[in-house]
C-alpha cells in the first residue's frame, strides 16, 4: 500500500505541522497587483527544506509548461524557526528575492501585519473547494493574505487490541480517555497517554487543543484580547497536569516531540497517543510492534469529539515580489485538485481539497483519511497574533511548569493570562 511504501519519506515529516508543499492545475488569470499583462516572469519560491523529495518534480512540470515563468526553489533550513528567521531577514530587506513563500499557518497574521505579504483576491482561488476551516488560517483582519496549501490536524492513536480485550471503544470524551488511561493501561504494562510535551511549538499545539476541546480559547480578536483566564482553560491545562501527577501521563512524555512520542507508541509503550497523520505510515511499518493493532480517531473533548489545532502551510505572495501575476498563477496551480492529489500520494502530506478525503481509491491507500477529515472539519487555528512567536513561548513556559508540578493549574492559567497581556499587540 502507498502509505506503507511512504514510511521512509514520512519518517522525516515530523515537521509536517510546520512545512509542506504541492499543487494542481488551476485557472490562469490576473489577480491583484501589477498592471494588466504585467508582473509576469521567472519566480522564486521559498520554503523550509523539502524532506519528502516530491516538490522538485511538481515544479519541473510547471517549468516545462511555462518556461517564460520558470520557478526556482529556494530551500531554507528544515527547522521551522530557522526558516522563519531567514524569511523575515530577506523580507525586511525589501529586496524582493522571494516571490512566493510557503509559510506555516501560524505565521500568516505576523507576516500580514508586518506588511511582508500582499493581500489576495479570494475570487481568484477555488476556496470553496477547500476544507472550510483551513481557509481561516490564511486570513488576517478580514482579508485573504495567503492560500492554504497543506493542512494537518492532530488525531488520537489508540491500541485497538488492548481496548478490544477490555470490551471498550476508543474514547470520545476527555473523561473517558482519562478513565481508560488510568485503569486499562496499567493492566497491560503500558503508559496511558502522551502527546508532544517538551517546551517547543508542539506543546503550544497540544495545550491549545486541550483548551479548545474544553470549550475555551487563548486569544480573541486577532490577538487583541486575552481570553485564556477561563474555567475551560483551567480544565484543559488541569487535565494535562493531573495526568502527570497521577501517573497516567508518563513523566518521560515531558521530553517528547513528534518522533519521540511516535516511537513510544510504535514500540508498544503507550495506550493512547496524540500525533499528526504522518505517524500512521511509520507506525504501520515492519519494525512497528503495534502494526495492525492500532486505530485512529478524532481527539476527544468535553462532551464528544474535541477540537484539533490546524497545522500545515499556506502560500503567500511577497509584497516586493518581482512577478506577482505569475506568482498568483503558480499558487492556483499548486492548490488545484490534480496537484493536491500528488501532495498526498507522492508527498504523504494532507491536502486542502475536500473531495480528496472522500475518494475511495485514496481512502484505501490512506485509511486514516476519514478520521483526518473529521479532525480538520472540527479544528481551529492556533491563536492568531502579530506576535505569535512570543505568544507561543509564553504558552510553552507556563504550561510546562504546570505539567512538571511547579505550579498548580489555576495559578498557571492566571500567570498565562498576565504574561500574554504583557505582549505588545502590534509592531
């Protein structure tokens, strides 16, 4: 099956929450920017390093068909932080070296607020064909500043064999998850639950998912309001802190990123794991102790399915792009259905086109697609803010302290609200 053959590629995709790339045939025409008939010519496309190796052939197809608008790929470091830093340095210079930028969905507000990327005409792109929640990651202040290219959503991996032995179904609520992690896992000598709990961007995602799934939020009004001081936030952060305190979240999980957590589940050391879709292929490989013994469902919430945080990347046109009309055409191409299909089949990355999630052939090859579709449809963006990097660092520091039992959850939420309120809103 394709998802098994893709294990080698997908193993490298633990950064998939922050990177991605692919395209499809879209209509050619003028969008915003540039005089009619102008703004066309060669382009550069900047992205974090393409770890899966599928992007080069996609762009080669474009270059053969449109040699006068050849696109050159500029690969930055695969670290999201380093890629972002290099993009910002170039954009601040105003040199216009990058016509198109493949940016993490969490960077849209920051880049738009700073004036580094140009607004786009929504009618130019087939946004109604996308999974609806992903479009929200590409907007800021009521305007479209990018086009969704690759999406992602967290899902719950569970040991189907162990739940079957106990006559249990996978949890739909956080209370069920806690009960099963507390009572079933010890019977089988495994840890109860883990996610990505090291203080880095993954922890911000995990915490936001818990707060959202409990019915709360972290920021409102494009980062203008701090909304985290709520019973929902105390419940979500309390869930994580209580898990470590009571032992059904292993203490080792406080050091987990995507790959460490995947290996723990793959090696048979966990009953439940929160991770991205990329983990499905690797966990189904020949070296996995749980291959054929696990399942995937949407994350649980308070009274039913929870809310995942959207990952993935968006394509934006730089404000100083040399050839913005060609850049918009390339974005339409890369987000059209034919190329989006290749994003999935060749890159093993979740596409943004809704129809692909219900394609019988694709579902046979990628069995997690129905659960992923449900997760994306109920998902929400990370907190929007022009100062997102600072927001994320605060969330990581405070919530890790709570999980490490250095601060009780109620006090941690109050501290989180105070520190978020101290971050400048603009500039």
